[in-house]
C-alpha cells in the first residue's frame, strides 16, 4: 500500500509539473475605455480638451486588468518555455522578461525589437559601459504585471508594473508595433501633442 501511495504521489507531482510548464499569457483584447484622472493628481498637466468637471476623461481603445493575477507576466521559473509567436503584446512582453532574466544578451534583445529601433540598440550595446548599465538595470527586474494597454500614436502602449529585487516597483510604458502578425517592441518617440501619455503615467504611479 505504501508503494502504491508513493507512485500516486509521484504521478501527481508529474502532472503538476506539466501543468506548471505550460506557457500562460494575459488575455489580449481591445474595447472602449473611459479613463478618468483627477486634475489634482500631483504633476498633472492641463488638458482642457478632455476636462469634465474635476477630471480628465480620456477615451481609449484597449484594456485594463482588474487584478494582478490577470495581468501577471510568467517568468522562466514559473515554466515559461522562452519563445512565443508574438501575436500579442503580452506574449512578446513575456519574452522580454525572459531575456532580462538571461542577462539581456544582445541577440535576444534584438529579436523582440522592430527595425526602427536600430539607433536605440546601438546606444545600448555600443560600448561596454552602456551595455553593463543596461544589463544591470534589466537584471534587477524580477517580475512584471500588465496594468493596462491601449492604442496610441500609431503604436500600442502597454503600461507595465516592474518589480525589482529590492522590493520596489514602478509602472513603465512599453511600446509595441504590429509587424506582419508579430508585436515588436519599438523605441517609441511620442509625436502626440496631448499630455495624455504623461498624465496617465503620473496617475498610475501616484
């Protein structure tokens, strides 16, 4: 009987391991969002076009994750295989986090950026000092959580909560462009004259 129980226990562990090894990504969808930001948010920029009472109301096409579990980005330790078909920003972001955890080698980093990001990549890997600084910065990131994402200035702007080894966190923007059927990171330059981007970032980090 003891041997049978041990076999059952081992089999259960095997099943659990297989389940844990599955790639899991946040759901990617788009819908209309009315996003309200109080004008008394510290640092909030004036944006009269979107002012309604004491709030700035922005109409977005994207998604918001209502809890950390829905927006959780899987790590290598949690079973991520290391590769995706990049058919959503969240899949590509999972590859980005894996590259960070591999030490941000140049070949992996270049693979998830688009062709317009050449100058940015040259800057990052152009000399040993910049490369070391970038790898130290990204290597301190232990986890990611997608907070929201929306179409913005011809790209898809993802607001992502970064978690660091020292226990701190910050919400940072990641920009994606759809290249054929793949979402690639891009070194985005904001050409939108609206303060919306700044105000949303301030509100998420308040």
